[in-house]
């Protein structure tokens, strides 16, 4: 494959040099669709790179820490569970029109004499997520039945993806104007509202106060590397697919820097409204804790109402602890520490469907804020799905796995239909456990391996000099010292280091998952369970499957080259 590409590029360069043309004639005859304008291309790449991880993974990390077919396989596997997350978002969006919000209070039991025990022992938000939305089982091996409401939402989500990707970039290029820009508008609205809430300052101070001690933990750097890989959508193939629809004479260096900067700035921008609202939630919880303790003290010591306030609570507590220590001990007062409430963090689905939804019900006009929030999440996820589908569609056509005579409408429909049927496993009662498996193993290590071979293949097989000449032909300038050092040394070395660290950390403990089990003795804490051997085999398969094509294709071309030499020597 590299050899064939080398011949094509060399031919293109000779054509342009000999005929003094800006674009080789071979490329002029290319009948592939093109972007309407450069902004549409940049917006599509930004929409693909900026996804749910910028909103629900990057803020969490801040909080706790202060090739070809291979890429096609990763895009396909990630699309399966990524659109399932949009299914959950769709379900919450549809329920956001109820007044009051269905996750704001626990439902009554069958006798209507009290609340359902599972909800009473946890929270209304947890109950709605684990029981009403997922109807989750207590073990990954207990699959249960398909949940019809999730199947319906999954069908709607894949139908929307199909409609938007029905003709590749010709249709996604139009939809991206809405799906990529709208989330920024909603984030700005949340930013303005969040900064006016009590506790917003405390949340932002917590966000931007670094914890230098934790930087010594290698897990921090591993999580940061994984985050940037997933956030920038590296090694998925979607960015390469989008870029292939540009004209050959394109400033790819400027595009790469622009997309990286916009993506990182979006993560920072999204963390400000998220943390201002989480600060409000933490402060509200802290105040509620103080109020409960104050009421207990006033009733126990028969004090006048409002004699103890939040401002003088600490003074009163110290005084009564000195004068009546036994009485204070008997009250079993909660320990109220604002820092602890701010540290109650969650990542991914936990942030979106538990922590943030709990914060929303505390805000005036919670119904409207819930609708806005889930529409924003859906737009973010949908724009990333465009890149995932393009990362499947383009290789199928360009590698001639599927004939180009097949209409794009049919091919896109087949991809979405196969993906929908396969993703039905995530609508089972054990579906969220399986989604965690796919996310942990298919969306992390394979990306690192594929990116490593992409860089080393270009630099040390194709040749850094030839690649630099190609970039110069495209941009009009030679890649500078920074790019040369990054490609040759820094990037391969960093990826190799992260790979070794990842494997080392994974082998130090038995892979496990947290199960939601109402019968667990420490409920509502999750019960930590080890994965069975057959599930561990699937985990290994999810890592190996996308990567196995790299040595397979290399071996195929090696055999082809050896046989070709044998025929020449024989003649």
C-alpha cells in the first residue's frame, strides 16, 4: 500500500513540475465530492473532534487531578456504543418535558405508604437512571430482555444519523452548521446562568486550583494521554476521511493546528459552566448539611429559632462541644465540609445523567435547563457520529472493499442498519456494563497502537524526507524543526511510553466493574465484581481486532513482493 501511494505521489509531483500546474491532471479528473468551502471542512473536523468527552470527561479529569482498516474497525466499534449514549440522551430529553422532572422525587411504593425502597436508600436521580432508564441488572452475566424504550430511542438515533449521512459529506456538510455551532450557544447560555448561581465562585476556584502532589501519579498522565487521543479523535480515520475531500493544494499544517487549538479551548470553555453549576450543587449540598445539623442542635438544646445561623454554626458547635460533649456526640451530626461536597465527582454517564441532572433540579426553571442540556449533548454526539460514519464509509469505497457503483444512500443505510442491529446488545438490562467494556478496551489501547504505527510507518518506512516534500508540495513550505522532531522522536516515544504504562497498570490488578445491586450490603455504593474469564476474552478481542489488520496487511504485501521478485528472477 505504501509503495503504491509512493508511486502515485511521485507521479503527481512529476506532473506538476513538468507542466507547471498547481493541481496534477490526474487529480483534476477526480469526481469525488468536495467541501462547499473551507469553513465547512474546519467545522466538520471540529464537530468530529469536539464531542461528549469535552463536556463530561475533561472536567472530571480536571476535578480529580487538578491505519486504514484498523481505523475503520475502531470507528465501527466506537459508533456502536457512542450512538447508544445518544439513545440515553434521547430518553432523558423526552422525559425533560414532564413537570416536575421525573428524577426530582422518589416514586411511591405499591401500597402508596412510602417511597420505593431502592430509591429511598439511594437518591431519586440514581433511581431514575439505574432503574427507570436502564432497568439495570446486578451482574453483567444477567443479560435480561431488550428494553423497548431504549430500542425505540436507538432506532430513532440511527435513523437521524442515516438521514444526516445519507450522501456522505454532501449531506453532513449541511447538517454540521447546526450540530457543531449549537452546542457553543448552549454552553454560553449555561455559562451566563452558571456564573450567577451561588457557589459558582467556589466551583471555579476548585477547578483552577492545581493539586501538585497528584501529578506524581503515573495514572494522571495516562488518563491525560487517553483523553487527548479520544478528544482529538486521533487514529479513528474520520479526520483523514474528511481531509481527503479537500483539494490537494491545501494548508494542512494550518488546519491541524486550528483544530487542535479549538478542541482544547472548547474543553476549557466547557469546564467553566460545568464547574460553576457543580459548585452551585456542592454549595447547596453543604448548606443543606449545615441546616440539618442546626435544626438538630436547636431542638436538642431548646434554643430560639435563628439563634444559630450558617455564619456562626462553627462557633456554636465548638462551644457546645466543649460544654456538652456527650449531647453533641449523641446527635450524630454530619460532617459538613464544602471541599468534600465539591469533590463529589463523576465521569462520563455519571456526570451527565446523575451529577448534572441533580444540579439541574435545584435550578429555577429546571425543566427548560434540562431540555437545553440534553439537546446540547445530542448535538455534540451527533457531529462526532458524522466523523465515525465517514471513517467507515470512505475506507470501504477507497480500499475497494465495496464497489463505487453502489449508491452512497444504500451503503450508508447498510452501515446504519448493521450498526443498529449490533448495538441492540446495549439495550439489554446488562447493556451499560457492556458499553463500559467497549469504551474501556475498544476506544483506548487500539487508538494508541494504530497511531503509533501510522507515525512510524510514515517516518521510518515511507520516509520522513519524502513525506516532508509532500507537505511542502501541499502547503508551499517545508515542515519546521518542531514537526520534524515531533514526528521522528517525541510522538513515537510518548506513545510507546503510554502504551507500556497502560499495559503495566492493567496487569497490576484484575479487571473489574461496579455493579448496581440493591441487595449489596453497602448499597447504594456499587458492588465491585471481577469480570468472568469469557468476558476478559472479549476484552482482549476488542483490543486485538482493530490492530490485527496492521500486521496482516503488512504480511500480505511482503508475500506479494517476494512472489513478484520470484517471477522476475524466473523470467
